[in-house]
C-alpha cells in the first residue's frame, strides 16, 4: 500500500509540474475603456530644464492626440501606447539649444525606472519625430529638445513576465522524475 501511495504522489507531482506552463504577471491595465481624458489631462505633469527652469505644460486638442497615436504605431511599435500628450513651452527669454538639444525632464505618473519610453515631438509641419531620451526614472523621463510643441510620452509594447515560471516547471519535472526513478529502484530491490 505504501508503494502505491508514493507512486501516486510522485505521478501527481510530475503531472502537475509538467502541466504548469506559466503564471501571469500582475496587470497594469486600469480598466479604463476610453482613456483619452487621462492621456490629455496635464494636471499631473510637470517639466523643467536641467537648470531648473519650469516649462509650461498645456493640454492639446483631440486631433493632435489622434495624430500622435498613429505616429506612435508607426515610429515606435504597433502595440505602442500614448501615456500622456501635452504642449510644452519655455518661458519668454529662455532659448533652446537647437544644435544639440536642451535636456528637459518631464514628470509623468506611470513611467517605471528602466522602462522603454519614447518621446515624440510634433514638428512645425505636423509630422512627428522621436527625440533622444537620455534618462528614464520612476515617474520621470529626460529628453533632448531642439524645439517645443506638442509632445507625446509613448511606452512600447511591454514584454510581460508570463514565461518566467517555465524554467521552474522544468526543474520540478526533473526532480519528480528523479524521485520516481529513485523510489522505483529502492522498492524494486525490496
């Protein structure tokens, strides 16, 4: 009876271990079907130059958001998401480095340290370009701007962590198989 119980337990662990493919990572989806209001709301966005000069952040029109979404799909990734969109303006008398770009740090909720973030800038002709991002921190992104106008903070398609458990499942299978072999040899000799 003891042999059958151990064999049943070993087989159960083996089957369960081999059938476990992955566990899903926590979802960051807010469940908001129409998030355009959140994307264009600038109450939680601040920006400043590296010298600490505050940059004015203003809301943009709906058609600018639509244009930015299309540009994000083309310039970044087909699954890219516009996290925030706004218009940036420096105070009068402040000049931008039009050759190398002026670093501006933008504080936006939803950015994670090390996350792939692209900053899109709408040029005067209406087309979008990706500006150089120099730093991504929790809640902040710093990019080099040669001119200012509507800016979109875009996050690429995030690689979800659902496949991380797969290696553990393989190890569990090997351990269960080794345990079954050991039990079979041990009890076969008795």
